[in-house]
């Protein structure tokens, strides 16, 4: 499971930690609540790495 977090990174990581055995949670620096719109290049990079 891949989780991308901005301001809610800590909450996201804590919430997902008990839900998945293979979890990757990444804090996207400089983003707000709309990560894909605010940091599209970073989002695509994280997704591409995850899907390899």
C-alpha cells in the first residue's frame, strides 16, 4: 500500500500502519491537502516507483 501525505502525514502513517503488511508512507514536502494537483511531478514519481 502506498500512502502520500502532506499536512496529515503523521495521522496517515499512524492510521495505515495497522492496516497493511507492506506499507510505504511518504511525506510530500511543500504540499497541502491536494497533493496530486499541487505536486503532480512528485506524485507521478512516487507512483512510478511504487508500481515497479
